[in-house]
């Protein structure tokens, strides 16, 4: 099944900005882990991975115009 554009320009913008901010926060978190500012345990490492994964998904959705949540029937307000 081909993916169809299911979000408008405002939704694309919000997803691109949100994804970019998540990637930036992931880079900051990696820096904090590298310099031992925060403890290196399973929670901080998995949270950092989640920032990168969520950011990548947001950027993909913003660039392609296809939202996973909308595709499965969840109505998003933007």
C-alpha cells in the first residue's frame, strides 16, 4: 500500500521542528553522558536513544507528509 500525504503544511512544519528539537536534545544528552555530568545507566541511555528515534521519526513524517498516528486512525489536532 502506497503512503499518501495525510497532513497539511502546518502539521509538516510542527513535525519537522519537533523532530529537529528532539535530535538537538539528543546531541546534548550524549554530551552530558560523555562528560559524566549525568550517570550512565540504562534509563539515561535508553532516553537518549528515544530522543534520536523520535526525532528521526518526526523529521521523516514532516518531510514525507505522512503521519503514522493518522494512518492508524488517531485524529491529531494539528
